[in-house]
């Protein structure tokens, strides 16, 4: 499964990707995550099976959903993002599929 994380600049979501990858590996789940800034979302949206957006740009949810063409799109849980809780975000991903 391919998971795309979108945020305003892509830096903080890159750290979240590492946490999600670690949580998935601990569960033996095959998952590929990548983070991009909003401006580059179009380059990766077709690759993704699931799209998560950083809570700081949750107001862009409708725009991202329209670009995702029916793929599941959600804002990352604010508390999980703030604490960089990869396991909690992985649970959110599982709930989306």
C-alpha cells in the first residue's frame, strides 16, 4: 500500500513517514509512505492508495479529495501528529482502507 502525506512544506510529514513506517514494520505490514508539500501533490497523487494531509492544512481537505479522484483522504489526527505517534496514524490508515 502506498500512503501519501501532504503538508504545507513537507518537512514535518517526512518525520511522520518514518514513524508510520516503523509502526508498520513492527506489525509486519508492507507500507510505503512519502511526504510532499502541497505544491507538489499532483506529482504523487496517482501513486497513492491513501492520502493524509497535515492538520495545519486540513482546510484544504476538499481540494485534496477532488485531486485524489475517489481515493480515501483524511486529515491526520491532530494529537497523533503533534506527538509524532506513528502507531496511531497507522491505525487511522487502516481505518481508511
